[in-house]
């Protein structure tokens, strides 16, 4: 029996995760949307390359095909693009890539969108696809929604009711629900706003407490925990009319992240002053391990922004990641200040500190309370 043809549009960690889970059941091709190259995958390739980084680092060419051909032949297309813009530009970038995909899909296709949208955003996506293809939802076109968080497992694909007869998702071993796609949008937006509003509140209250020279309890949430939601918050804002309460909630969380970057820079300067460290004798490490292949650019761009702001005060500033070796991270001839941006990086830097007792290494945790040590 011939396997169902599937295209994964986006050479991203999320896209490769989907491809890896369905490659036994389908004929899978993954599209590098940056280089516009399509590569065939099979179980042996996936088994030999458990991560996308290993796949990209390999030298083998895997059955390269024209992207338009791959999309037109696919029964199911997963939309997992690599976005490299930030803020409103990232939503524009996502829409442009969706439009490009829609130009090539044909009758009988199911498109599954893995990027989060605001409430009603999938209706806008379907309208865009219908305009590009000339097809109608339920009459040659099916659409599913699978909002993926970085590092999260696949969940149920939520589809419009019209997709049930032709979606083809059961053939891939995926769970699908039909007729409640708006409910999925509401549930996802609610979870995003609950998490980000809580973190933003902590950031601002801890800043108030510091200004009043008071102490307060704060959850161990890092800048990474908020930065990974920026695209999601922007999508929620884009789906609402200006002035709607949801836009204020999402906008406040985005603004709080911008403030947090500034607070971290201010705290670093204060730490330099209190420890009487000369800028020329100091290395600042932004310890933030970021997956450069994930769909969203939020964490990458926020880390870059933090590094650039710190360079206004210290010349030797660099981003450090778990994959870096100790010798290339710690400067034994300088005092090293590590700004810890996630729990994973805290554990890593603690290990480096234990193995570098002869080096001077201080910590600044990029939590809401900006703890030192």
C-alpha cells in the first residue's frame, strides 16, 4: 500500500519533530523555507539523525525536489516555518510564507498550521488560502490547527468540521478533533495570557520592591520563560481590534519583557560598581541556550538585544550556551559575570563554576527578583 505523501514546510525543530513522528507511516518531505529546498526523509535518516542539528550538520543530500512539486503532491502539509523577524514583522513574515505555500497546494490537501494565532486567526488563514488556491473549505481543502510551544510534544490537531471526511490525519496516527477550532484558539490564548501576565506582574512588582528597598518572594521564573511567548502575544494582539482588553493584556506582557532587559542591564552596571570592577577587566556572559532552529526568533533576538545593550558599558560581552566549552566561556584573566537566563543555564553555569575555582565567576540570575550569587 502506497504511503500518504506529507510535506513539512519549515526546516525547524518543530517541523522535524512532526516529521520524525510520522515518517514510519508516510512519505515525508521537509522543506527548507529559507533556501527553498525540499529533502526527502525516511526512517533510516531520522534514526541516524535524532535532532535537526545533526541532520543539518550531515553531508548527505536526501533526494532534493522542487518545493512547488512537493507541496502540490502532498496530501497533508504541516506549516512550521522558520521566522526570523520580531514583533509585528514576524506576523507579516508568517502570513507571507503561508501565502507562498497556498500558491502550490492542490485539491484534496489538508494544511495543518503549527504557528499560534489569536482568536479568529484561523478564519483569516483559511480566507487567505481560499483566495490563493480558488478552493473552498470542505470542498477540496481541509485545515487543521496545532499550536506548538518550543520543546512541547504534539497534541490533538483541531480541525474545522468540514475537514473530517478528507483530512487524512488518521492515516498518520495523529489525534484530531473536529468542529471546535475556535475553542482551541480560546484555550491556547488563555494559557499564554495566564502565564505571561503572571511573569510580567512579578517583574514589575519586584522592580517596585527593589526601588523601595524591600524584599519580596518571587517565583523562579527567568527571562527565557517570558521571551519564548513574544510571537504568541503578538499574534493575539494582531487578531484583536485596537483598544480591546486582550490587546492591553498582551501588550503589557511584551512591554514588561522590554523593561526586564533594561532592568538586567541596570543591575549589571550596579553589580560592576559595587564590586569595583573595571570594564576592561570584566567579561559579561549572557548564559542563554537558544535553539537556533526553532520556529520563533523571540529568544534569539532578545538575547542579541541584551548583548548589544550590555556592550554600551562592557566591551567583552558574549552569549554563552550549554554546548560551549569551559575554555571558550570563562576568561581566567578577567572577572566573569554570568547573567543566567534559564534554569537549564543555571545548572550548566554551576557546573562550570565548580570546575573553575581558580577563575573569578559571579552570577546574576535574570529572574524577576534579579538575584545575585
